[in-house]
């Protein structure tokens, strides 16, 4: 629910599913005639869809796990352990498209990518299920 209001913008927090990490929240910003939802770290979540429904912009985390994202110094002993761990409580690119299709935002921005992720591939995967506007985030992107 509502956390605070500042400068005419209301900030609300809602729970998302990031087990085993708890608590985990997403945010919704409303002000100036615009609404933006930020997923936070989550796997696909009905509560995220509910809080994101019809927003102007949904900013959604992405955890695309491939061999290109694993490096020997990443802290996991193997690619398989990394995939099993992270993929189980984050959102894959195609699932982001499914969430966006259900929430129907005006624009989808994919963010929080793994090193080695290929932006065009993330966009293509999300578009398999979402036909709206899709942008893959990058540093200093303004939406």
C-alpha cells in the first residue's frame, strides 16, 4: 500500500514472490497523470500483475540465464548451480512478456539483466507474448 507522497507523487509498495529472499517488494508511482510500476526482484507474480495493470510503464527485472552469463569468478562453482538458484526466483524473458500481456502497460522496460545478456534477444523473447512497446534498459535511460 501507500508508503508516502512527495511532490504530488504517491509511492506505494506491494509484495512480490522472491522466495527464498523475503521480504521482497515492487513499487508503484502515481503522479502528474502517470503511473509507473517497478517489479523489484521477483518470479512471475499475480500481485505484481495486479499492481501493474494499466500503468503507463512497467519496469521489470530480467534474469536470463545462459552460458554467456556465467564466468569463473561469479561466485558459483558451476553454471548449473547458478541457473538452478537464480532462475528459480527471478523472471525469464518470455515470462516478462506474459506478465506484461496480463498487466497491459503502455510500455515495458526490461532491466536488471545478467552480464552477457543480449538486449535484442531479451526483447525478442518478451515480444513472443507482449505486442506493446518494449525497451531494454541501459545505464542512464530515461522513460
